[in-house]
C-alpha cells in the first residue's frame, strides 16, 4: 500500500519546527491547513492524502516528546472526523514539546505517484 500524506503546511514540525504561532486553540475547517493543536503536550496537525486503495483520507499526525520522541499518525475518511478526534483528545494543552526532529537538513521529493523520498544535503 502506498501512502500519500499530503502537502507540507507551515505547521509541520519536521520542516518548520514547532512554533506557538502555528498553534490554534482548536482545529476548524478554515484553519486545519495552516494550524496545529496542542493536547496534553502532543502536537497534532492534519494533512489530506490518499492510499493506493482509498482516494481521499485525512491524516492526523501526532508529535510527542515524553522522554522518547514519537511521531505517529491516524487516518480518517472525513475532515470532520479528523478535526473532532484531534480536538477531542484533551481539554488541556500541556507544555510545548521540544523539537528533536527537523527542520530537516535536506529536502523531500514527493508526487502523488511517488512515495516520499528524502534527498540529504552533502
């Protein structure tokens, strides 16, 4: 199965770092492409993507630093489900996780027909 995880937005910590300016109190249909939320010190953001079998999915990416850096993601069939899940994890923001990944040293080549491939700087 090939996953296309969507375009990188300004809230993606691997490319732009984690910044308070990219965090909203809640994700909404009009801000999810530029903003992330913080829930119990987990940084969450959404991208629109697809798999080889499902044409349109919404991925909730989760970045957490609780002693060990974890990057995880879940997929949903609708934007509303993804937003509700991300916003509903907790009522507490918590502390901003430290960034132990990114911004990347290099660049990523990606197209709809090609999984992510990282090309490192030399």
